[in-house]
C-alpha cells in the first residue's frame, strides 16, 4: 500500500496540476488532499467521498443516502439522485460517480449535462452490470467479483439477493462476508469450492447446484418480483471457465434465453 500511495503521489509532485480530484474516504487520500491544498478553501483540490459530507472545503463532491451533492466555497451548487441510475448501483459506484462528476466539472461541463449523461451509462461489462429485468426480477452480472472484497461491495448494493457464488475459491475462504449477507435470500453455489463455501455461510439458506446452468435455472424458478439475482462469485473462474469474462458471458447468455 505504501508503494502504491507513493506512485500516486508522484502524479502530483512535478509542479502539480491545475486541478486535482482526490478521494478522501481513506486516510491516504485525506493526507494527499491536505498536502496538496493551501488550506481548506483552496479549490484547486476537489475532494470526493461516498458517505461523508464535505461542506467546509473550497470544492467538494460527495454522495450520501444515494444523492450526489456539489459544494463550492461553502455553498451547494448542485444535487441529484443517483439511485435511479441503473448502471451505478451501490456506494462504490457512487464514489466512482462523484469522481467522474468532479472531473467533468473541472473541465467546465454543467451539472445537468453530467446528470443526463449518467443516465445513459449502462455500466461496465461484468461489473455490477444489469443484464435484464424479467417479471420484476433484476439479473446482475458481477463476474469480475473474483475475491471477497469485490463480492462484499456487490452484496451491499442490492436488496433481496439470490446470490450465485463459487468457482475456484481463494485463500481465506468467504467467512469475512458473513456480516454482509443480510440481504441474501438464498445462495446458489457452483464450481470447485461450492462445498467449502457452504460451510461458511452460517444461517444463510443455500443450495449446491454445481453449474451456472443449474444456478440460473434454480434462481429463475424461485425468484419473486423485487428480487435481484446476483452473480458475484467471490472466486476465480478457472475451474470451469478460461477467465471471468467468459463466465459472465455464459451467465448473460443464459439470462437472455429466459426472456419471453
């Protein structure tokens, strides 16, 4: 982490940019922003956050309770609802949205112009990507969630989750996800580590289904309107697929076949 921070810091060390957009949800970001700015009112540094109000700085963009807000010189400049933007589910995506918004504002785009563009963003492939909504059930492809940290973010982004997980599990298993399974209605476990994952789910209902075809079929049979079927494997794909992209593509093809 120290080396990573040092590399990022070098971006700002050679004379400094006209504007710097810096996430301040972690201590390293707060340190860098404070070091870059000549006081709290310096609007050359645009601080961004997901979850923390940042009203006392020269320029800031933050998201709280699903709303993005921009403040400049202590005054609110803009605010809009991120929750209706399908391609940006969850706090981690709201943090990304704040950073993108700040960058666009720094080059002169208007708030409403940026808000409108957000609604056209479909999400990146295999990263909390909404594939379809069928009979009130949302199908989400987060095949890129190959570890527990990524899976945690996906699990916190949705309600009433039917979770497709498993594959080639990594060292440490998935026990660290236990505090974040409150939104999971049921887990459908696939791949090499399905039985190991089952032992770490606590009281969460589960079914060992082995394959993606079986997972999609069972989730489709049991899901009710308002549920989200989430592929967030928390594992590598190499037991059944050459890479996470092929795993996500297979999931999407199976979901596409469910459409009436």
